[in-house]
C-alpha cells in the first residue's frame, strides 16, 4: 500500500477498549491482518482463515485484559473502532508456564489439533528472541483497512510511546511484514535482528525503541 498522510474523515479519540467490545476488536484485527504473512502461514486454509484469525485475537485479548489499559482503541464518538493495539508493561510480556498450560484447550479451538504444533513453534521462536531488559511490548497493532495509512494507527501507538518517554522505559515489537518496517522506524523503532519461524515459516523482524527517542516526521505514514 502506498504511504498516505491524510487524516480520517471522521473525528476519533483514543481510549481503553471496553470488555463488551472484544468481539468487535477481534473482527477489526482479523480484517487488518488479512494479508499478514504470519497469520496466513499459521492459518493456511483460506476457507477458515478469517474465522480462526478472529478467534486468535479474542484469545489474545483475554490474556491481555487482566492488565489495566492493555487493550486500547482509536474510536469515533459513535463507537466505530478504527484501530486497536495490545500492550504489555514491563515484566508482563511473556505468560508463565501455568498460564500457558491453562490456555491449551483454547489454542486447540483456535488452531485445531493439527495447527497446535505450528502455533507453539511461533510462540517459542518469539519467546526465545524476546529481550530480557524491562520494556513495554506491543504484540499487536491493527487498523481497519478503510483507515490504514491515515495516521490513526500511529496516533494510537504514539499515545503509549509518550508515556514510555515520561517513564524512561523502552518499547519492543516484532514486525511480521517488511513493508511495515518504515512505519515503525518513523515512530523511533529500529530493527535489531531477524527471526525465522520454524518449519519453513516466514521471517519476522524484532524492533526496539529506546526511551525518549524522537518519532520521525513520517510517523503518520505507512500502512498500519
């Protein structure tokens, strides 16, 4: 998608998602990740991909919600969701073993029994590469396709990055699309390596942002 800088035709604000909006957030993220390399690899069947991707984002939200403010959205005054971001604060980026075990039946529901090993491989590769230093983690950011490139996604991320700067805390994410790297670089992130997902999976790029790093003037540009 070509980079664009125009603003949405509707006004919006940034707030914590309401519990009743979990289905709408999952549907938005499923649309946003419809052509994502990792999602398409984890859900290879195009006939069930959209449904399973939405289930996946429902599960991820359930894991995030015990943390205050972990699911944030850009939304209009009328309640239309334009973008969503999931954040984990320092010390909360990776679930414990007991918590992971408790989610196995839910993962089976999302991926199917045959897809569990592929999902476990993805999770293991990302955990192995995850930084040890305390940081804010952005595992998911998605903008409704109708509003991608309009600055909504970058505004949603900048809201938390401003807090990171005030607290003197860095941030981390993995970009699953090479085309999204310039977007995150415009927000002050830099690529720190490459993660090749096991079993012939696609490449993922870990990105780190030091606290206080100035977001470039192109922060509103790019796909998300």
